[in-house]
C-alpha cells in the first residue's frame, strides 16, 4: 500500500467538516481547468478553497487570531467571490492541546490534507519556521502554493552563512519553487538588532540567550555574528530550557557578569516574557532586546508591563501598524472598527498573504494550482495589500519579499512604541 496516498485519502474525507465559507455565492464551474498539480480532479464546481495552518491552540493563539482576522478581511474585500468562483476558507490548527504549541505530525497532516483536497489552491502558513520544515516538502511535491505570514528562517529559501549545507534544497524534493513569504528574513533582523544595540543602546557587553528552536537559535547566531563584527563583547551565550517555570538562578548568574544588554532569541511561547520578568526579579537592570516572536501583547502581559516599560526593546520585520499610511492605515482603521481592538503586527501579514493569493486568482480566473502558483511567484510592484506603500513589493527569485524593513520598538506604558526603522 502506498501509505502517503492512503493517508491523503483519509485526510480528504475529513476536510468538509473543517471548512467555513466566507461570504458570497459562486457560479457553477464548467469543469475547465481542473484542480491542477498532482493529477487532482476538479473537486467542487465553482469553489476555490484557501486554507491556513497555524497554532490555534496554546499561547500563540492571540497572535494567530489576528493573522486569521487579516485573512478573513482580505476575502471579505472581494465579497467572498472572485470571477467564476466562490472563495471558501478553512482555518486549521497545527498545534495540540497536549503540547500547547505547534506539532510536527499535525502540521504534516494538514499539508497532506490540503494536497488531497482538489479544491485547495493555496496553503497559508505556517507560523513557526520549524513547522515550515515539515510542511514544505509535502506541498512542494504536490506543486501546491504555500505562502507564510510569519516564518523568517533564511535557510528555508536561500543559502547564506549559518544555514545548513542542504538548505534550502531539502525542502524542494520536486526541484521547483512553490514557497514564498511576505515577511523579511532573519538575516536582516538579527544583524540590525546588533546594530541597534551598539548604535542606539550603546552596549559594549552583551549576554545572548536562545530557546533552542530553529527560529530563536538561528536569530541568536546571526545577532552574535554581527556583534563580533562590531567588536561587541559577548560575555555569555546559551540556550534555555523552555520547560522551566522560572529563570531566577540564570538571571543571578548573568547579573554577576554585568552585561549592558541581554538578547533573547525566541518567542513569547518559549518564555520570552518570563525571562524579562526574572531579569527584574534578580535585580538585573540592563535592557532586554528580543525579536518579532515577542512582538505581541501577550509578551507584555506575560512579563508585566511594569517590568518592561522603558527597558524592553523588540524588533519586528516591517513596520509597526501605527506607522502605516495609505492603504495600510485604512486597514488598521477597518480592523479597529471590526474587532474593536488594534491589530497585532502579524495581522498585516495575514491580510497580505491572502491578498496576493486572491489577486492571482482574480488574474488567472481558473481553478488551476499551477497557474495560480506561477502568478503568485511572479508578483511585482504589489500595492493591493496593506504593507507595500505607493511603490509596492514583489517576490524575488527565492520567493522572499523584496520589502526589507525592520522596526525596533520600546515598550512604554504597556505598548510598543517604534524607536527606529531601517530599510535595506
């Protein structure tokens, strides 16, 4: 028995119960175009489905709620219908209650389920770089478009110093490109954080922590490389045990080394807030600098705003929502009106992922995986979304966004306040 085909067929049978339609009725497909890719059959006439795979259970739910809200807002922009097709959206969870975070077998099952459903033309996600390593090969073999709003590990798409020798080839078993992302990669975020530490915070001695995950450890390495180029002294560099309840002993040790800054490569879910809280508890008065995995209200809530105000700096790929103008500002206003709260930063990227997919569907007006994939990868000067400004952005030859911006904000009065934005 072909195990992959068996699992795919079983997964396809489970799909309808998980589907939620988004607005608008569609006309009937005449069967032309088919599902595209992998020999798929036409599926449901007149329906194109977009799915997302994100951690919807556990501590990342607050951030992924905003991504899903952004996706749904994009679909609503078209009234749930494009050309000859009704657009349906399925919000899938790649986390488990037992782990409280993303789960490899679940992410893989989601990818296989998407491949097996001939109505699925695009897979938005995942949220975590390690999860991408699991789903990318599955979707690549099937030629199914994958667009991520959040994964930033460079090795998923390109060769640079610090990535594994077999990256990114091992994620492309079919030797073709089907993965792209609308967020800037860590080879920009990590080094620019080190520049900020030296130029703005005037740090001379830094202590580096990471969560031992692909994202966090990778960022910490890139941050360290740049620190060494800048002649900043790294007084310590280690991974933490993210199952620990607290880090008081570690913070006492770090305090004894008298660093000017603690850099944490990790996320809120991998204890970023607890690290910041325990720094204060141990009397460690230097600032903490963290990446976009902590750029969310949950980080502030978990650490306690009083422990962060004026001393916690967090980088985000792109701009803070408060900095947006034009269509971006319009999106923020509409989000506020619809959800009665300000969007988290990654809400913008959920919206952008869906918009670039939907615009491609609009152009090809076919239920054809290959045609939609080709149109998305060819994206240039894209201004239909929220983050491109008047000049727009596109995908480069690696499938990475050409919009290379990093903003570093400081926590003030329990909110992120942009301090510096760099565009490269």
